[in-house]
């Protein structure tokens, strides 16, 4: 049963020493009592048997079956007190229940000839007492083993539940990450088709662009269902501050005027978590601006100092009709969760002119 029943610890070794010494002392006392009570006995032999039995009982938890058989055999010379602890060990440490039951059955049967030969068939009551002395320690040991097995099963169940919970959290995180990446690209694709529609009068091309836009919107909806079952991690270099201009260029390509201001000259290197989070926030905020305020002037401001990285993405009201793109409901919540994990502050609110702003302060290592 593994380490659950291991006795190879200092505390349990001390327990075995105490039990062995106690068994030896009680055994010697019992021999002397029998001699005083008039039983014909070889005191020296009986004391040697009791002490030897007590000595080998120290290993009862490591070799329960062997020690129990040995002490049962010695009991034919002198009723060994240490046999009580050995039978307890059989109940607790023998894993196979049938083997454990067989050993205690042998011990129970052996009680009869021991009583017959060593106690002069004194009383049936004494025989009953001997049987109790065999069975009760074994039952106590077996009960304790069952309790430990239940406790171990409960502990394993708790560990398994904690591991499953951690996996669920990770899966949910990957789903949000995939949503951010794919939704961003698909949104740009759909908005790009709408911009192209305003630049051509070719009926056939307009029809193709409309079909492409509709397929993009459908793909977004289907993607949100598939994301519940799959996910992937993006390369780390997709989330460095150097990619912000690329994100802005993608938005400009679909008709979103984006201005970028980055001041991170005093920002120490190595704040990778804050940097990655900042880029994720900017990407999501730009996607939302393209989706909910197409054509609106949008500004991205990043400022870094020795203690924190500050990100602000603001947009004016929409300058073109809104697209038919749906939202997954993951964007703002995902941004807030990422900031909270870093112990930062996050604000997302409508501005007085009808636009929208997202502001986050991400603490770095020195803060």
C-alpha cells in the first residue's frame, strides 16, 4: 500500500521500540506471575522466550506475517505477550485480506493446544480470554487499515479534483487566448471587405465581397463553438511591444485611423508578463474599436517607467455604419482578468463624446 503504511519514520520507530520493551516487560512479569501462581514452568526458558519474542516484534510492521508465525510458534513454549502486537500488525499491515484472515485463523486454532498444554485445561473462561486476546488486536489493526485506506482514497480524490480544476482553468485561458487571436484576424478580414465595397462599383466583385464578409461572420460564430474543444499557445514574440505598430497597421488597412504613441525608454527589460499583457490588451481593444466604431479615430498610448506599464486605447464615435459582426463576450472580461492577475488596475468606459476608452496600469517587478 505504499508510504501510507510505512513505519520508516523516527516517530514510528520510537513507537515500535516502546511496544517491544513493553511486551518484554509484561512477558517477564507474566512468567513470574505464573510461577508464583503455582504453574510448573521453566522460568529461565520462559523469560528468554518472552524477551526474544519482544525483540523480534520490533520488525512486526515490516514483516507482519513472518513475525506473527514465529511468535505463534514460540507461544507453544511460553504464552508470548508480544504476540498481541504481532496480531495487530497482521490486521493492519498485511494487504491481502484473505492472507490476513488466514493468519489470524491459524493463531486462533493454535490457542486450543496452547491452552491444553500450558494451562492444564484450567477453565473454559480462560480459553475464551485467550481467544479474545488473539482476535481483538487483529480486528483493531484491520479497522485501522480500513480507516487509512478511506483517508488515502479521499486524499487522492482531492488531489485529482484539484488537478482537474487546474486543467479546466488552463483550458479556459487557452480558449480566451484563441478567441483573441482568431477573432482579431477575422474581424480585420471582414472589415477589409467592407472597405473594398466602398471602393468599387463592379457588381460581380461586390457580390463576391459580400459573400466573403458573410463567410467571415459565420466563421466567427463557428469558431466560438470550436474554441470550447481546442486551443493553442502563441509564440512569445507575438506579444512584445515591438508588435504594437504592426497591430495598428492592420487596423489602418481596414480603414481605422490609428495613432500610436509609445514611451518606454525608462521601462526596464525583463517585465515580460506585463509586456505580454499590454500587447494582448491593445490587440483586443483595437479589435473592439474596428468592430464597434468603424472608421473612428483611435489612439494607442503606452508609457513605461521603473515601476509600471500604462496602456490606454481610446476611440471616437463610429464614422461608418456598424458591421454585422457579433461578439463573443470574452473581450473586456478577459482583459480585466489578465490585469487583475498582475495586481494592476483596469478601466473600460464610454467617453463624454460617445467614444470608448480602455485604460490599464500593469505593475512591474520593482513595484
